[in-house]
C-alpha cells in the first residue's frame, strides 16, 4: 500500500506530540516533501541481532512500508530491500557519492583483526567490513543515527573484548544521534528520522539521546509500582521489582508512557524487570538478582568497560570464545 506525501504529512501533523515535533519543523518537512525526492537513507547492519530492524517492521501507525519504502527514500537496507549483490552495493555507493544522505547504523562496529569479524558486502571481489563501510558512507552523510544500544554504545558485542566492538560515535570520533534500546522503539526511530528531515537535530542529552524520548527523569520516578511493597520473587502483580534487580531507578526512557507493540504493554507492566537497555553500560551483569542472592552467589563476569575509540587497529588478536563456565552461576540458579 502506497500513501501520498500529502497523506504522510497529515499523519505526521496528527502525531506531532508522539514524535516530538513542532509546527515549525513540519513547515520545513512540507517544503522538503514538495520536492521530487526526499533525503535518501542508507541503513547499515553491523554486529547485532537485527532486532532493531524487526522492531521497526512492527511499527503500526504508520507501517514501515508507508514511511520508509513509499515516503522516505530508503536506498539501502540489507533486510528490507529487494535488490542484492552488486545492484544493492551500487545503490549504496552512488547515494553516498551524491552526498546529503542520512546514514543509519544498526549494530556495533567491530575493529579487532582489522574489522574482519563483520562484513557487510563484497565489492570488486573483496569483502568490505562494517568499519570500512561506516567510514566511507559517513564521510558524505548529512546526519548519522546509531539505532539500538549496540550501535550507540557497543552493547552486547562490546561486553566481551574479543572483537573490540565500538559504538558508531566512538568509532567515528564524532557526535551522532543515539537511539539506544534493545531493541529501539519504532517511534524513536521514525520520529527521529522525521525530525532530521526537517533539517533539525533533536535536543540531545549528554549521551547523545533525544530528550523527547529518553526523559531526564528515570523510569522509576514515574513507575506505578514506585510506592508499592517490594516483591520477594517474580510473578507478584503490582509489587516493586527494585530488590529483584530492576534497573528502572537508573534508566532514562519513555517506555512507561509510550508502551510497546502498538501501545499494549511494557516490561514492568508484565512483571518483567527493566534491564536498563537504553543506558551506556548495558548489559550490566547480573541482569537480575535479589540483594541476598548477590551476597551469596559465586563471582560472575562483569561487562568489559567500553574501549575508547580506536578505528581499525593494526594488531590482529586471535579470537577466543567465552567459556560456558562463566554462565554456570546463572544456570545453577535457574536464571
């Protein structure tokens, strides 16, 4: 189903509060949309699970085809585009050569072994790493968005040092718009893209996150369970989960206001913990534990501190797979 630019503008104006956009920004968007083409988008996938793309595909109002495929000019996305091989690579390279595009990166940038832990495509018979692709496509981009915690801060790929994974901003050594989350909410992605179409970078916090989505007050301050009795175990409706390891007191996001899956629910609403997936230190182990368990349990691995930006190092360390023994404390306690 295709929608017209006029219909897209009607949707955007109706969703102004949700997307965090002003009337002035919509006037700019209308001028852009009046042209024959929209600023093109190149979406690269690095070291990640593709969960942020799946989250975007679950957008309901509007759907992904209405926004990205038929309204915004999406030139490259390995999951969504019909083209493959040389045709797809040519589309990405010609768009980058013209410049003025929006570069979206999903997933961390691996830098160990000259980046050979993650390839994005073959070009002229040679494999191209995510590090090489990000470097080249970012050079002529008007804006850069890091979608998901892996792209924003390294996330799970950076929790262990074997691939020397970095967030996009740390890798490029330049500011980018970070949309962390595991995965990022589709509204965060669509709203940020629409705002950049207006020619305006959203107001960002100290970690590069749009303040309209990643609120200054932590989730715990708005949590309906804040004043409730502490839960002693999982599955207790309405009780506070902080003693079980909920990271809402340290997490900045609007999950409790926006909800997920077409505004159906959110993690704490279904008796799950907030695991702090929008924060730069995610994942922080253990993901959950009671105070008593933390005192008794055996030592467990902690997330490796995020490395400083080191684009494509020349050393070639040998990959070492993490031993399954590091997970035994969790397995023995049924985590």
